[in-house]
C-alpha cells in the first residue's frame, strides 16, 4: 500500500507540474482499495483543484493573496516545500478548507 501511495503522489506531482487534469477519485469498486494521497502533496492538490474549479489564474490568486506570482507558483510546485498555513490561507480565500480524515488500516 505504501508503494501505491508513493506512486500516486508522484503521478499527481507530475500532473500538477504539467498543468494537466488530475481526476478526482471515483467510488471504490468491489474488491478494490482506496489509495490515500500522501500528505506531502495533498495540500497542493487541494489548491490545484480549487484554482482550476474557480477558473482563475495563478497571477489572479497572487493578486488576491497580496503576494508575487512566484510565491503561488512555488505553492503549487511539488519540489518546493510549502507551509501548510500558506496553503490553508489560499484555500480559505477561495472558500475551501482541508479536512483531515483518519481511518483504521484494515
């Protein structure tokens, strides 16, 4: 399961870097398992989905946040560390928040 999660994180990172579509998870089919999104990319993915759904550019988000566009680019860059507080602020500005879920490992 850990390898699958790592692969998923890498695939999401490449898609964000390429500005490609990252599909949302569908319902879990019988006999299949849900693969968790790694925490190191989850906040960036949430912001990426939110920006695309809102139809705004990175420069527009930067303007709304009162920061340079390079800051927003770094927030979405999988190779750059981003404080969770910064991601949370950007998401809240766009009317979203991250909610953490905890499940038993079966």
